[in-house]
């Protein structure tokens, strides 16, 4: 069975960027095996971070299901074919994109559909990396039932740590099957350390690692460069890799 690694956190904390770094880390890791990246955030841009063009999404497949099923094919068979068609092959990894919801209240249906076919697909991979929908209220909609490592991403603010503590509480309340949870504080500065440590202690949050704020990453993002173009010695990438080496496993 593959190792399933998911990322969660409120919007705007760099969750998708760290997801891209994780995919790069696994691709570069000797013997890591094939990687499936799943963009399960309708407002995400994991494909842009990874430098991959999207030609089809699960949401689009669900819409086409209403009108395009060929004669002689069951809906399940057709849908499975369309989901496999939506898998984008890239150098060292594949990408599957959930896509945006088709209308108000429709995202749960696409998410439910994704769970079934991702569970079927993931047997072909050594690692599955899932960039989850931002926010706390969506934790019950993880697109795979069993998670080996969940990275909960925060910024270095007291409000960010408060959000992390709420996410951790929701995980416990829902009884989600997560083997290991690791809190990562992104965009970290040394000046944040004292307040961060105090807030984390007050909220009972154990910080698993920090990733420094990085001008090289900001410049690359402004120039629309992919995560694979970020220099290996950059502050953010070296910090992230150190965390992944200790926690992502092989």
C-alpha cells in the first residue's frame, strides 16, 4: 500500500507551496517510487506550483456524466475511464485535480466520487500527496480515508496557531484515521520565536518544524516559476526538506 500524506490549514498560509515542495522532495528522493499528487482544493493551484497544465478535472467528469455516457457503458465504468483520463502524467509524478464545484453545494458529490476512484488509483503509487481544501470545516471531507502523515500548516501568528488547535480538535472529534500529525509553521522569522512558543504552549500545540520566510521563493512566485526551479539551497526548501526527511518516511 502507498504512503498517503495530506496537507491541511487555513487559506493563505502556503499550504499548496509546501505541498509542491513535498512532491519535489519525493520525486528527487532515490527509490521513492511513483508519486500521485491530488489537488483536492477547489481554490488551489497545485498544478501551477508544479508546472503542469490541466486538461481535465474530476468536477468536469461529473458534469459530463449527466449527458455523455455512451450506449452500452455503465455510469461507473464510464466515470472510472474519465477519472483515469484526468490523471496528468508529469516527470516523476502524476497529478489529479478535483476542480471547482459545479454550483452551490455540489462539491461534496465530486469529493465523494473522488474518494472512490483515488482509493482505486493509489495502489499504483508509492506515495499519494493530497492538498486538501483550506479551512477547518472541511476536515471530514478528506479525499482518502487512511492518512499516514497529516501536515497541518500555519503562519507564525497567534491567530494561525489558534486555527491549528481547532483543526487538531476537529480531527480528534471526527475520529479520523491519521497515523501521524505534524504541525509546520511557515514563513517563520526568528523574531516570531518567543510569541510563537508562548502561543503554542497555551494552546497545547506541538510544533513539528518551521520553514523560514524566503525572498527567493517570493521572487520565483512573482516570476511564475515552478517549485522545481527553486534553488536547492534556498531557506524555505532546505527547511521543508529537513522536516520531510524526519517525518514523511519512505
